[in-house]
C-alpha cells in the first residue's frame, strides 16, 4: 500500500498487525547528538497502555520498546532509529465467530474488498494497537522540540459522550484515568463509564491538544500548510471523524470582527486562528480538537453480512475500550509532535538565513477555547 | 518552500501570486487517451469566478485557462498537463496603506516572519486566487472519475453564518448565487448578505461535498487513509478551520449502537462513517463537511502592528468577498476530486489483481446528514 | 506519469512538448531574499541554445524565459518560481513521414506502447528541448550556491567520438563552439564534425562536470546519497548511457592502495573518490563524467516497423544535432546544480546544530582525471 | 537523515548499524495474495552471506531473516512487510585503533563532519552489511516479478581487477565462489585472489545485471526514467563508482548507424540501448553494468588524520573482503528487482487501460555486451 510513512523530513514508517509477531517502525530524520534511550520513550507508551483502569480495555500488553539502531553511546547519530515492540498478549482467542463476517463500523469489509484477503485477528493492520508506534515516534519528536525549542505539547479529554470537560488544571490531566482536565468531573465520568460498560455499549469523545511555545514560521503553503498536515495526521488516527484548528466549526457562525485576532505589540488579543495563519504558525498556542467515534466493538448484536454476502448477526466479545477516545490523548499529542518536528526541519532548510525587521509578537495569548 | 505539490500519483504543482503575471500549475499523472480541451475546464472556473453576483467580490478576472502541454489532437497523452491563467485585473491599486502593516487574521505577519519579506499586493501567494488552479486541476480529475468510474462529485453551501441549509434539491444548487441547496432559503440569504455588506463585516460558512458512486477500496492506511488525505486537502484551502467526515463531531455524543452502520446484502443501513471505514472507501457516498472562517478583509477598523512593531489601525478596503465560503463550493469539490483521483491510481497500482469472494454491498445508502 | 518532478526540497516540476505551445516549470524551494531576474537565467539558456554554430542543430528558438511568480521587487520570496518558455519555431514541418513509423533509437516505440498514443512531432515529450527548463532551473540553483557557499560548477566536453579532450584551460571552454577545454584541439573537432555532417551520421560524446568548493557533509545515506542522486539526475538527461563519479570504471582495475585517497592535514592526496565518500561530500571537487550516445536522428536510412507492425525504412530529415553531447555541457552543469542545491537544503534541515571537533580538511586536491 | 527509503510505490525503508542490535526494514507496497515465507528470502541472503569461501570476509553472520508483519496464513496481505535480521557476530573487537582516526577511502571522515559524531564500530551505518536488507527486500520483488510477469533477473561478475570475464554460461555463475560466468576463468580468479590476499591489498570489480522478459512500457519520464532510477539504485550500493546502461561509455565512440538498434517485426537487431529508450523499457533485456572500487580496508598502512586533525597512520585489520565486488552480484540483482517492481506498480496505476495498435516487438534480441 506504500501509505505507511508519514512526514517528509522527520519520517515515521510503520509495520505490524495486532496479532502478528511484532510492531516496528523506523524514525528517519532525527537530528544527531540528542540523548536518547528507551527510558525516554517508555513513559509515553505507558500513558497509552491498555489495562491501566477498569474503563479501558483489559488486554495486557507490556508495550516494551527496543531501540534497534540510530543511537550510539546514548546519543542519536542522525541515522534512522528502529523501534521494535513485540506482541506479548496474543491470547489464543477464538476468532471463528468473526473470521467469516464483517463487524459493522470496522475495517473488516473494506480490507477484504481492497486486498481480497485479511488478517481477521483483532483487526489485523487496522487495529489501533498500531498507535503504540506513533506514541513512540512522537516521544522522540517531543523530546527534541522541548529541548531545542522549548515546545510543550499537551492534550486532554474535552468531551466524553454527552459530558463536556473544560480545561481547569493541566496537572489534573495526568492524575485520573481519563486525561480529564477538570477534577470536579472525574466522578461523573466514572459513573458514566460504569453504566456504559454494563450496557455493553460504547461512546464517542473529543480530545484537545495544545502546543505551546511553537516557533513562528512553521508551515509550507500553499498545500503543505501546518494546519493541513495536522489535519492529515489527526484524521489518520483510528476512529477520528473530525478535526478543528482554533475556532473550528464555531467559525461558521462568527463574524469577521469577532474571529480576526487583533494584534498588539504585547501579543495577539485572541486565538481563534488556533495559532496558524495562512498555513504558518504565528507563535501562539497551536490548538487542535478532534472527534473520535464510538467503537463498533460492542456486545450488543448488530446486523451485517458474512464473507459470502449472506445476512448474519455479529456480537463483539473480547476486551475492548468502551470509549477509544480516552486513550487517544497521548496519541494525538504524538501526532502533533511528529508534524511540528517535520515542519521545524522543513522550515530551517529553506529559511535558514531569514531575518525579519519585525520583532516577534509574544505568542502566549488567550486561548480561544 | 517545496510544499506546493499535492498528490502522489495524480500530482498538482502550483505557482503564482495574486498580482504577479500569472498563475500556473502542472498536473502530472492523468492517464492517457482522455478527450480534453480548455472547454472541459472553463465551466468549473466560471462557477468559482468572482464578480458573478453582488454577494461576492467585484474583482473582475477573466480566469481563462490555456493548456500548455499534455494534450495532442484533443486527447491526453499521459505527459504532464500545464495550465496557465494570466492575471488580467491587476488594478493599479494603492497598497501604501497595507504594505507596512499586518492585517489581522491574514497571513501578512506569518509570511513576513517566515520569509523575511513578502509580496503584500492582494495577499501575494496567500491569496485565495490560487484556488483557480485547484479548480482547473480538479476539473480534469472530475472528468476522468466520471467517465471511467461514474463518480459524481457535488457540493453545496450547508450553512451561512447563522443560517443552516438543508439539501433539498441538487439542481437548485447551480441556480442561485450561493450554491444553496434549498430554494426556500435563497431570499433569506440575499437579505442577510445585503445587511452584512452594509455593515462592512464578514461571516463564516459551512460547505458540504459528496462523492457518489465511489469504488470500494480506495485509501492506503495506516497513514495515507482516504479520510486523512481528504482532511489534508480540505484544510489546505484558504480559510478552512475544520473538516468532518460523515457524522464528524456529532460522533462525539453518539453511542456505538447508533454510529455503527449496519450492513445488509441490500446495502448499508446508514452512513455515519461518511463512506470510509479504516481509511478505505466503502462504496457509499463519501461525505465531507468543512468550516470556513469569516474573512478578515473588512471595512471595520481593527488593531494591529506595523512592520516596525508599532501599534496601528488597519481597514481593508478593496473588493473582497464578505463570505468566502460562498465561492468555496467548487473549490471543495475540486479538492475531493484530486484526492479521489490520486487514490484511484494508487489503488490499482497495488491491487490490480485482487478479487474478493464477497460481492460488493450496494453503495447508495441513506446519507447521515 | 507523475515522474516529472526532481528533487525533494529544491524541486523542479516540468511540462511541455517540442511542438506544443510552451514549456513551463515550477521551481519550489528556493530560499527567500536572493536577487533574481530573467537576466540571471538567460545567459545559461543562451549557452545551450541551438543554432549558435554550424555544428549543432539549426533549429532557431528564442528560448526566452519569463518568470511567472516567486519574485517580488527583484528578490525571491520563498514561494514557487514559475518559468515559461514559449515555443516559437514550430515550423509547419511535414511529419507524414514519421508519424506512422518508429525511428530506431528514439522513444517513439516505447511512448506508443506505454501510452497508446504519442505526440510524434519532433519527439513530443521525449524531445531534448525539455532540457531548456533544466538549464533555467539549474541557473537559479547555481546562483544560490555560488552566492551563499561559493560553489563553482563547470563542465566541458571530455571526448567527442574518438577524440579525447583534456582539461587545459577553463576559460577556453566558453570560447569555442564545443565547450572544448583544450585550445589545441578545436580545429580537429571542427574538421571531424564537418566530415560527420557530410556523411549524414552522428557520434557520441563524453562530458565532465566539476563542482568546486562544495561544503563537506552533503548527502543522505543510505539511499539518498549525493552520488546516487547525481547518477539519477545525469541519467535522466536525454541520450545519457553512463555515469561515473571520480575514478568511475577505472576503479575496476585499481588496487586499494592506489584508489584510497590518503588524507593529510593539508588536504587529500588524491581524488579518486570524486569528492564523495559513503555518499557524503568530502569538500573536495565533486567530479562527474557522463556518456552520451550518438543521436539516432540521422539521414542514413535504417530499418524499423510502422505503427501497424510492418517493416519499413526510416530516414530522419529535419534539423538535428550530429553530436548531442556538444550542447549537453550546460545541461549537465544544471543537473549537478539542482542536486547540490537539494542536498544543501536537506543537510541543514537535520544538521543545523552540528559541530565537529575535527577541523575540515582543505578540499582543493588533485583531480583524479 | 530521512534518506533511508527507496522507491515510490514499492518502498523499502531501512535501519541498522554493523554492530548495533539488529538491521530492520519495512517493505511497503507489495501486492496482496502472494505466497511468502522466510524460506523465499533466505536463499538470496545466503548467496550474499560472508564466510562462504576463503576469498571473502570471514566474518560469520547467520543473516537469518524474521518476517514481522504483512503475511497472514502464508500470503502477503498488502500491508507492510517488516523484516528483522539480528546481528550475531558482534565480536568484542578492539576499536581503539580506529575510533580516533579516519580510515582513508571510508565514510569515517564524512560521517564525523556531517553528524558531529559517529558509530565507529565496523563502519556503523556506512557498513555494507546494510545490503542484507536490500537483498531481502529484493527477494520479495524478484518473486513477484517472476511469478506475475515471468521476469528473470540475473547477475554475474564481469571483471575482477585486470581480469575481464565473459558470459559463457548462466548456470556456472552459481557454481563458483565468484559469480564468474566463465568456467575456464575460475582457476585464474582463485590464484589472483590468493596473491592479493597475501599482498594485503584489495581490488575493484565490475558486475553486470540483466533482466529478461521485462514488460514494455516501464519508466516515468522525464525525470523518473527507468534508467535514471536504476542509476540511482546502483550508485546507492556501497563502493559503486559508475553505472552503465546498455552500451554505456562505449557509446561515446559509436556512430549513430552503429548504436541505433534497428527494429524488425521479428525483434530488435541489437541492444545497445540496454532495453531502455527514452527512459522506458522496450521489452528487450535490461542490461546494467556497475563499477565497484577496491575497498580501503586493507592491511597496508596509509596516511590519514585523527579526530583532532593531526597526521597519523592507519592499518585496517579485522575481517574484510579483499574484493567487495564479489559479493555484490546478489545486491545488484536485488536493486534492479526493487526498481523494476516499483515501475511495474507505477506503470499500471496510470496506464491501466492502454491498448496500442502496434503489436509488441519480441524482446529477446542479441545482447550488446
């Protein structure tokens, strides 16, 4: 399919299936000289790891990463970094119930039609387990961006089903099982999820990601805009159905006087743009929001067809996330890190000698959300 | 910047500025043997053309396309198709008022900081006038997709500021100045726009695009998914701040039982997925929705800084669209055509010999919007 | 075909056929702020131009370049540079003799089989006239490399048919009609070419290109080595059948003690490597040599088949170069410039902060040829 | 460095260093449905393996490949194929003698200057051990090309130092330690190599590769020609300094009447073109020849500098190939397979529906060498 590489100068190429021997990726383009070991990557993997609370899938995967190459005496060498994650929990599951039928809302039918055959075990290549590699590759980008440019990339759960969540406290995000940014809402989320699990159903979610201290000037219009590449990267995450930058769909009902972010020497007066104008970063926070659909892996039976085209019923047993959006926060952060990293490299290639007569406007401005 | 090429096998490379001599693009990858002349492209350009009603910019551009190459005796030869559109209405405008200051909500500031200098005339490279080329390149893709696969790509205005519009009649879309799909709403749109113009303000919009009769199997996961490439292409359009596929952000509050599109031998029972599962087309309608911000080119004064960093006021005179979303419909259609075309070519490269034992499910299913 | 773009960060995308309306290319990735006008490009085009002596084709083309975009007030803006060259000498030639038959040694047969149809006028897309665009795009790269890094790129005719030519004097190269670097050989070349023309035959040639003052460190192994990209670029020139770096095929019979270029603090003691080790520039002269075949456009009849597959005879009349290698010198220089430019940009993207404890070895070392 | 991917639709992305934990590559774009197991790849790896005779390096590597992904129930699924080869012979070598000095003719100096640091153990990323992955990825391409199109790709040693070798017998190639195609020459090669080893020196070589039964029409001019991509792929192999297609440098002294390959309904009368015209395959044998330099890893002392820039002497002990060209035959075959595979996919993307009125000329014509 040759669609398994993302990025242009910081490239991530991935392989692996849910129930195959291993996942692997090759991260090409990381600058040389950065301190790096598995210990820099593992914490991000652990944030995404299944089985950490009763609200996510109980599948148990060690998700231990091995660095195969690209690091010498504790520093990146500028050569490609190979990452390997073995699959350990390939429970000898009974797939006889789904191997011959297409779970609705899953990629079963489309993979079958596209390739003529498919690895039906746990979704095969379409499994969200592939996002472990994204998180690993994103961890390297995050580290470089943080150490070289002071960029901070953070995400949180902004809505779970019918429950909207407001950013109250960044520190709270890492303290609960939901990446919820509002301590007063955690109990409500827990009881909602308990009821949902009991019901055997699933629900959608919204995740917000914010990059702070982003250098001004990132993005390569007219096509490879920073926002376009972010939209691509986010929409490539399993279950994502929508992407917004800044005001997003709220901009539809806004007037020009409201939406335009006025500028003063002390900074922008608002950030409806989400930190990107004309496809190029302004230096304000880059603000991204994504919609994740409810997974179709639920216990409640649904109508579908089998591989012969006959109508059948399907029930998904097994261990699934009732809200895939919960574990999506570190994934969305990772994708934003990968895109920003790519654009940092692209920017300095062409614009190395640029000096502007205009002083940079301070970036820290009121967030539009 | 080397970000001016979109596509992988059907590639469009573009150049040109609003007030330079010309826009040009090179369309590479169109299969040989298709009948093609400027007359196939011009009608699409005319749909997007400024000056067609009092509700859009009064700038007058002929937008006449010349085919420079790639066509011989009326047929494509398989070699790259060069397209040239001369700028004719380069009115000797007085730019002294904006050349030294950054219009808020525009790319003025970011271009200046990224490149150290900028063509301030009419937005330069950041002008939406570049989308003429997208429409031209999309017209070629549209024609191929229609003739070879029977694909129909159509768009409409789904919301203008506070006024939501429902698809009532595809034919109506081409009959009014707004691409409005509901004849009962046209008068309301007219009076809203008249008032807005009088006010000197602008407003956002939502545009929906639908591709019907799309072959099953398009998309190259895990990164180059069909939906990811659509998100990229749409977000690369000037003023777009959000992209949805199928249910989009509505999926956040949906449950799995509601969202999953059940399958029967007669077809899918719904289309919340927007025609894409696991990044691959299902054969249902591909349904995309985009949010366009209100333009910042308005007569009402706003605060900003000048190129020396000092606070100043800016007023945008000149001829501008009070709702850039109105003329965005043919542009969004073109981008969808370009993406589908690219994926048709990519799909058949790898999957030429694929046969699936499963009969294709009829694609025409109830649209989720 | 989507194979009409070269480069990764400095990209050149080209279109046009020999007897179509025009050639055009889009140069994307040139850094902003460089002074540029058509006058910077035209001299290189003039070096390649037909009709300058009796030893090259008498076709008369103005080859005048128009800059369509990417330059504002005399400086590059960082946006893509569009270049347009109109075809002016589309003599209403009689093509009836070749339209239905395949000239041996030309691309007639392969284009027909690949695309099912072909523009038979003057070779169509396969005409070497496309190299005007390469020369134009290369002129921009040359200027940037010279002004920013002091790189000098020069070429010369190293052999014409049986006559080998030794580099005696760089200045002589521009003084004669052959790019011959040895003043004592010009008369011999003239009489050889006069006889060849009388005979109605053609002959091959060898061209050498040398880049001096190349920064150390260019090249992105293990695939995108500097030498690999040079080989690609050179082999993409019409009629080229071989490429050598440094010692080239002479290395086959060399021993390790002879070939290895020993290093001293004062510089390398030889340059069999041609300035590239492990795919990365050493700082020595980059030395490239290419073989150009004799054109098959000759007056002496040859056997071939017609479009129906029947045996026929073909004679090429018209105005052709009896030695296409003569005008290849500026083309080869341009391709080397494009590759070096691309690698300069790629290098600084990733290696911006690199400092080596080792002082750079002086690059100017004895050339291996 | 992001230069570690080759190909456009059949892509190979590689990582790994000589003395790191492992080599890995991801092969993306292999069509689904092909039978594949490690047993299909291992024989090609064994052809290249060190330690098979006294004439090659005595380093002992198992070179056992593990398939990580992309294969399900013995068939390719169309998803990326991960390949892993662990390094087993990381002998606790004493690198103190070379860690602080640059071996002349190696990439030590250029890696140091480019990246600021380097993995000095056994050449690190610059080690030719990386070619194991190329051979593995090429084996998959070879299998597909053979099974789907009947393409045969074979290579042989065409010259070893001063000893030219003529193709007498394809079967002989696999019977001796040199890939020598002439049984009468094997003894001479053995005594030459024995003397060379005793001397402590190394020597260059020429390898020829031939692809037979190649479909007509492969190649995407004007840049991504088949010959240009072959030149790129071959020049990317360690130690290669020259590439020829067909007549190659012999074309310099040829006349048009001699070089042009005349066509008859029964086939081409010669193959000076090496099976490629205008960058597109003719259906004749694709004939490629490459020059490999003598390795600089020799026992005879040479002058160089250390990492502080001071003059020192270097002697390479360790286990090295005295003629790296010997083991290059399977590598060159693999690179040709990868390029042809990529172009097969690219060709059918755009030209799926092409039919030519002209019957294909039989491809099997006298080889030009």
